[in-house]
């Protein structure tokens, strides 16, 4: 598995809105916790970001502001959007593990799903994923 955070395209939407991802100290850094946040991206895509925090967690307010700003950015492919978001979250949080899923929908049916996953080098806590 690649342990290097994905890099967004130079000057892409990710670099313009990354600062909106506000953080707070993780309330229980010694515990393995999975956080999942989701949002609608325009009228055709759904976003889910799941991560295991290290020292920081995303604030809900910052995530909502970030998703709203992403809605105003030009849309490309689900692959590019997922990679941009993964790069932003990796850079702001440095989570132990990260999964970003972008689902494209048409008529209420998911017709294109992309998942990008990353983790810190050496972090392998498979018991966390038993129920995912």
C-alpha cells in the first residue's frame, strides 16, 4: 500500500480550499477511534471521509465549509476529486489511516464509486476494520 499522501494537481481545487479543514486535538489519542464524516457534493456525488486520528480530528464545521467550497470548484472525475480530498485531509490531519469515497449518482443509483486509502508507515491495526 502506498504510504505517501497523494499530491493534488498543481493549482487544483484542493490547494485553494484546504485551509477550511479546521482541526481540534483528538480527545482520546491513546484509543483507536474511527471517525466518519459525509457530505453531498453538488447534486450528483456523495462524499464519505473515514479516518483513524493520530493527534488531530476534523471539526464538523470545518468539514462542512470544506465540502461547500468543493461544491463551488469545477468538478472533474470522481477519481480526481477523491485524490484531491485525500491529499487535503492527509496534509491537515496526518491521520493514522484514511479512506475517502466519492460516489457518483444518477437517478438515485450509485453508478461510479471511487475509494482512495492511505495510512501512516508501519500502522497496521487490522482489528479496527473487522466491522467496516
